């Protein structure tokens, strides 16, 4: 059974590692490191936002984040790293925003998949990819860059269907 997060206090009480399914149904701010791995999953509901400012989310080893209309905003030194088979799925109007000072790293077999009606939007910040990291933009989805930098090194790929 999934744990449903409805307040910032409940989100803060999660600790540093997610190994089960957690559903976020409220807007929360992350200012620490949070690891999603070993089958852990975060689902972000429509209307819920996760703001990563100064903290970091690491999605590794089969961990998963699914955004169903919600948003993750990375800025002010915040980071989202997807690696080692981890996946971020953006569906149903979900948005991943990389803003000033934010960093999205998709590396070593990590994958970010953007489905129809959803988007990655950059306004400052950076996306770095290497070592088999992939971003997949499906038909009807958007990758919008209005400032910032996308760096693709050996083995990194962006696929547009």
C-alpha cells in the first residue's frame, strides 16, 4: 500500500531513502538529499509540486518517479540525478522544470521519458547526459529551452519520436 503525503511535515518525515511507493498529493520543498532506489517509487499527483532547491533527488537502481500532471522544479543549486536503471516518467500534463541554478543529470543507464501533453522546460539551469543516459520525447510532448545549457557527452542521447 502506498503512503500518501499530504503535508510538508509528512514529506520531511520520509527520511533519506524511498524503497516503497510514496504518493505526493501536496506541494512540498526538498532541501536535503533523497534517494529513490531498489524498487522505490514516487508518484506526483496532479496539482502537486516538488520544489528541489539546494537539495537533491537521486533515482538509481530501478527506482522510479512518475508525474501525473504534477511538477518537479529544480533550481537554486538543486539537482535531480537519474542513473543505473532509474526512470522518471512525465505523463498527463506533468512538467519537469530546470531553472536558474538547477541541474538534471541523466547518466549511466538512467532514463527520462516525456509522454504526450507533458514537458521538460528549461529557463536557466543545465541538463547533462552521458554514459547511456537517455531522454525520450514522445509525439505531442515538449522539450522547451529558454536559456540554460544541454550538454550531451559520450553515450548520452535525446530521442524524439
